[in-house]
C-alpha cells in the first residue's frame, strides 16, 4: 500500500463523565482553547482524511463550548457502559459512513501528544493488518492506529475493555511508537494543576 493510498480516519474518545475530576475534562483550558479542541487541532494538521468524535456525558455542554471544526460528532446515549462500548458504537457508525485502511484512536485528555506524533504514527502504518500503538513507558496502547482488518473486533467491544485488548491479542502485527508524553493524561484536579504548573 503506497503512502498516497493510505486512507486513515481518526476517532477521539470523549464520552466519559470525568468522574474523578468532577467536571468535563474535555472543557479544561489549554493553549487558549479547550482540551478537546486542542486534540482536534493536532489531528487536523496531519494527513488524516476525516476526524470523528464520540461524546456522551455533557455532550450538549461540550458542543456549545467547543468549536470542533472539521469533525463529525456522534452522541452515544449508552456512555455509562464504558469506553469499550463507546468505541464500538463509534466504529459501527464510521463503518456506515466511510471506508478506511486504518483508524487512529486517541483520547481527549492527552494534551502533549501533538501533530508530529500523530503524523509519525501514520508514517509507520502501511497496511490494513497493521497495528501501530504507543509505548508511553508505562504501557502500550492508545493513541493507536488499527487497520481495517480489526474493524469487526472493534465493533464487538463492550463495557470498559477498549482497544488495548485487541492490541494485546495481535502483537505479531504490532508496530511500536515510543512517546512518553502519551503517559501524561488528566484524570483529577491535581493532575490538571500539576500539568498547568509544569507548562507555565
């Protein structure tokens, strides 16, 4: 598969209720915008063909306060079922809309994963059997690109088990992208305060 023929779409998982934070992390301020808009901007400046965002908790508030330009939005009513269910729902919707060679799955709370990182991952991806996953130093998982070969497995996910379960089952086709910045996520108010203090 030549570089020109690679059709990669992106999916930002942003359906959770940010229970430990106590408010929607998607709306936290970063670089004069919201965290979710920041992630979307990083993807928009790559060779991604199309970006999709799945929302759940706080979906109406998020859509009012975020710009989310050039992205298609899915609202998942069953978001309480867990990330795996949100991922499966979104992948099923994407399957109905477009064909793709790979789907890049990322989260709304990875502020230091940037345009270059996403592009580097896309450059590693070569065929529909590929998986390109991120080694953050603590674990291997998302952001990750899964080839279309794994689409049916993604659609069958449920509950809290996400893409990592598919990555672990298919390590023979796994390519690793090392990025310690992917280990910096925001789950609590303390995480956010520490992050802002470091960046200021």
